[in-house]
C-alpha cells in the first residue's frame, strides 16, 4: 500500500520483481483514483481502491469530512484483509496507507513501513506504533524511530535504472560522445530559468539533457546544438541517466536515492522551506554531509552560483563517486526482502 504521490509508489514498484521472483502473490491497496492506480494496474497487479482522506495539522473545511472518509477506508481495508488474507503488508506511506495499516493490526498481520524523508510524515507517525519494522533512507532518521524497529535500508530502486547504456542515451538525445553531459530533472520554473540563463556558457564545455516538466519546454531553444529538452521521459530514462556525467536535481528522497545508486556526481537544489515542510532541505544536507552531493539552496540560486557549483562539482567528480561507492545503502531491495522474509516466517 501507499499513494498520493509517485514517491509513495515507485519504491513499491521497485520491490515487485523481487517479490514475484521469491514466489509472493501481490495485491495493492490504494485510493480510488490516485496516481498509484494507473502505475500499478499497468504492471498487471490486482488493485483495490478504498476511500481516503487527508489528516491535516491546519484548518481546512475538509477536516470535517475527511475523518469519515478515513473511517470508511478502514472498514473497506478490514474487508480486504479478510478477503486477501495477507501474510504481510508493506506500506510506503501516504494517507491511503493509514486505514490499511490499522486494519492489518486489527487482523494481526505484520506490517513493514518505509519512510523516505528525514523526519516521518504525519501518516507514518500514526502507523509506526503498529509496525514490526520501519525502514528509512537517512542515518539521521534513526533518532526519530523506535530503536527496536528502525532499519537503515535506503530506498528500493527500479532494477532497470541500473542497466542503462551510455551510448544508447547519447543516441536517443542526439548528442556526441566527445563532450561531458549534464543531466537535469527539474520541474521548477525558477531552476529551469537558471539553467537556461547560463546555457551559452555551459554549451562551450558541456552538453545538456534537460527534463523540464510538463508545460515547461522553451520553444526558442529547440534545435540548439548540444541542448535537448523533454517534458517527461519514461523508458529511455535509464539510458539518459547512463549518459549523464553530472546531474542537477531537486532533493526528493526517491530521486536522490536513485542518483546515489547510480553514483552520479550531483548538485541538489532542494524545494525551499517556504514551499514545503522543509524535508528536501534536510535530505539534501544529509547527502552533502555524507559527501554524496553539492547543495545549492534556491534562495541563493543565481546564474553565477549555479555556474560555480557546476564547475566545482565536475572538477571534484571522482571524490563524489568514491564516497557514493562506499555507501551501504545501495542494496535496499535485498535488505527489505530479508525483512519481509523474517516477518512472514515469524
């Protein structure tokens, strides 16, 4: 279970091949029409939608109706526990997971939770007391979790991302093999503008693959030699990752764990505290502290600071690669599968 954003689904998707290989029968419980429904149904996994409501810490008129949606979801989840008779529930979080985890507790089904961010969100805070184990991505998260439940696993990464082909990526993007490539996966208008503002300077040394987000293409730059832009990339993404020598990215937990697994020197530009609960800033700072990343906060993002960060990170790229290679968080699927086996045997 898990949903609401892609970040609450993609780690589950990354686990599915290993679960199938180990002989598990898989069912997915999500919301009626969340992003998880389409992503899971495309994989041919039986999908069950339940009622879902958000639990908020702030005033909102929906605070009066959403608790009833959560209650309805709980009874629906209980009915599914009776029907499916699971041996274990794996939860990636999001508010749809709360009724599922509580229903599992009612039927004494063991639960493993995965928390992506540095500090647990409200949904996982509610679920942690009933979990058997709580997986996390950052060493700093351990202090927020019960000592006997916390396991530092990293985030499950889709296996295909680890098997990209550099030449295939260069051919897909129509780039040459004789100059380094900067890859950027950025949906932010501010960051997109910063990258484009230094393009003439960048293209003297680098080539640029820019995944800019839906509606963010700049038509005036189409056909610029050494620069390609995409709103979104699906299947060829692994090859574009392989082609990149340096990556510029936001600091969402799943994205940066993919960068870590691929050992790509990177510059993280976290979503500002004004636009979020600050989790991306914490994520990015943890990676910087471990020597995995350069961090450039949005508040100080300018053409000059971005140019300087690119120059320094690329110059010191081998140091970042070495630090990432030393990390033991690159085997999340294997570690989590071990926890699942332990819980189903106990």
